[in-house]
């Protein structure tokens, strides 16, 4: 793995995104966008990104949930497509409207969830209904933890058509298993427990043991924290071997020396995991390879966006608290 080349690419893309996104956009969000282009090895298209930003601004009012820190993330997702920006924006708003019709709230997370829906309009309602059923079942298992930041996973995980009550019950079983291993309670652990059911809805103790093994190694060799719980889940269910875990560690250490990651080593690990996960589709074999090839972009979109939202919300909360004090 050419870690030095990857580092150069992310630095270059980071500067390009930063210059266009504006000074008010949190640098963690800029890093998320840069890593999004890096993982897919696609050149950052400044013109397309600008068109997407302007189109979103023209379609939304000042109080729209899209306005704010995550607008550049949404723009990057829209500009990533080869289709026309206007059509992509129309499609996104239509999907989000259907989700709202099924009971999802009008928040940034319902827009992020909309990205994970099918592009077939005739399936929008059925897909949204299944997602809401799973979300409601998840909320029964964890009433206070389950909120709009779980929308993306509800859409993604409901695609397999499993019984939502059993599905959510097994999520809770994973959650409790990790708690017994002293993993910290919170949204990140809930996302991890949800991800563990992506390949197979049934509970699998081996997934828990493998995820724990991976996290312990990453914690020993990098700055792994609870924010990485969900990505560790992806590594476990896709049976990523130790050689690839070593690649993640090496890439992380290279990125940590890069200026954008100087004060955010946790994000360096996130980018490294995303990069290695995406490129598993090149050399994997069997059923997992098919699953990765068709789903990895959606997974990375949802995960990176949710992480960006979490970070931006934390920054905003900290700033408000500091001002009040």
C-alpha cells in the first residue's frame, strides 16, 4: 500500500474542499468530504461541487435542516453522481418527503437516510415503511438512545426484509454483549450493535469476539476510541483479516503526520478504515465480496455522514457552552 501517495491525495483534496466549503465549515466536516473522495479514488470536481451547493441553497430556506455544517457533505454526495445535479436534488427531496410521510422527522438525518434508498420511485413507499417499522422496533429496545441519528441505519438494514422485532431484539443482544466487555454505552455502541446484523440478522458470538479483537489491536497501535465502534463492526462482519488490519494501522500512522490530522488523530483512523474497507472489493472472493461491491459505498456514505453530524453537533455545543460561560 502506497501510504505516502494516499496521504498526498487526502491533503490535496482537503485543501480544495476547504477553499470552496468556506471558513465557517468545521474542519472535521471538510476532512469527512476529503476522505469520501479518497476512499472511492475519485478526483474532486470543484465545478460539480459548487453547482450542488448552489442548487441546495436555491431549493432550501434558512431554516432547512440542510442549511449549516452538513450542507457541503450533502453537496459532495450529490456531486459524486454522474447524473445531473438538478435531477439528483429532486430525487433526494422526493425520497425525504416519502420518509417524512411514513413518520420520520424533518432533520438532516432523514436526508442522509434518503441517500440510501432505491432510485426506483415505485419502491419508495414500501422501503420507507419497512425502515420505519425497523426504527420503531429499535426504539422499543432502546427508547432513549434511538433517535433521528439512527434513520440511516434503519433504511440500510431494513432492506433485507427481516422481521423487524426479531432484528431489533438481536441488535439489543449485541449491545448487551459488548457492554459485558466494558464497551461504553452510547450512540456509537448502538450503531455498532446495528451494524453487526447487516450480513445476518441472527446473533453471532463470533462476530462479537472478532470485533473485540480488532478494536483492542487498534487501540494498542492507534488512537482508537468509541467513535470507531461502528467501523470496527464493519471490519468484523466482513471478516477483514489481520493483514488488512495491519494496513489500516500503517495508513493511520502515515495520515497522523499530515497537517489536516495534526489535531485529529481519531479521524486519521476513520479515514484509514474507510479506505481499506472500500478496496476490499478488489480482492475479496465469495459472497462477502458481492455484498461489499454492492453496499460499501452506501455504508461509507452513511457512516461518514453520521460521524460528521456528530462532530459538528459537538463543536456547536461546545462553542455555545463556552460562550455562555
